[in-house]
C-alpha cells in the first residue's frame, strides 16, 4: 500500500500513458538514495510493471515502458538476521515483561506479525495445545488498525503450541486481544507497536552488555542488530522445523 501511495503521489495528475520509463527510473533511483534495499526497490519496479500490464490489456496505454527498466546499480542486498543463541535465551526469559510474550510466540509458532497481533484468547486452546489463526491485523496507512480475514484461504490454519510456550501462556478466555495497548482494549497502533518492539530490542541489548545513558543505549556499546524484525523470528521458526526433520509439506 505504501508503494501504491508513493506512485500516486508522483504521478497522480498524469494520464498513465504519459508516464515514461525515465519517470520510473527516477523513482527507483530516488528509492535507492533513501537507502532502500534491492528487494524493496525491485518490489516498486514490479508494482509499476503490474500497473502497466493492466493498462495495456485495457487499452489505457500503448505499451509497458517498464519492460526495459533495470534496477539501479549499487543497491544494498538485504540479509536475513537470525537471532543468536544468547538472544533466543533472552527472548524466552522475558515473557513477563510488557509485550515480552510476543517475540517468544513468534519463535514458537511461526506466525506473521499481523496474525499474532490479531490473536484473542479464544484463539488459544491450551487443552488441545493449538492456536487457531483466522484473522490478521491490517495497518492501513493513515487509518486505525483493523482486524480482517487472512488474504488467502491457506492463511486460515491451526498451529501447535510447543511445551516452552505452553508453560508461559496464562489461562484466559474471551475476545480480548493478547497484545494491546496498556490503556485500551484495542489493537496496538503503528506507533505503539514500534515502541514495543524497540523496547524488546533494548532489553535484549542491555542483557547482552550494552550500556545506557539517560535511558538511552549508547550506540558504541550496542550489540543487537536493529534490523532484527518479527519476520526473522518466523524465518527462524522454519529453520527449527527443518532441524527437527519436519517434512516440507507439513511446514508449509
């Protein structure tokens, strides 16, 4: 959605047939200058290609100018950051802290961030040791987060609860969200979520030896990679399944 809005803000007053390959190249170059990775810049190019394919098929543009557009040279290549063993232990020991259960749940279930943030206690079946995934939290730009069904039918599934997570899940029932604002029963806003995730990384950093000054971590003592995101915990879950010899079909 962000990429759509970016494209519209650049070309909103133009007819689609008037957008040229040079316009697209300039957009990709600007994205590179902002420090976006090759993956992000390529996704912008792919979105342009999809838009023009639709336009050509519906006689709104004579041809697709993106076909010959290449990615700018010198783009950063994204890397997957896997939490180290020490970081894993810290995540598992911090479940009593506010929002502390969130990273552990991701590591133990492989849920997407949006799926975990949409969970209610009724989705957690401690007796049968499984979590029902039936919805997702949608962070639409400029609007309050909304809980919606998964984008695809395959997104609706049940996920087993391993022993480590089972011992830490409180026995609760009802439609209350597992993860929400302290003063509200509503889903976490984008800003509140960012603060919560930053607090998790800060806690991990301090536990691993980082020093603080006036409640801020001193950059030269920080040891935690700040690019660590919930996606990498999901990726780590998949790696753990492979280590346990879980077959690919079951993992999917």
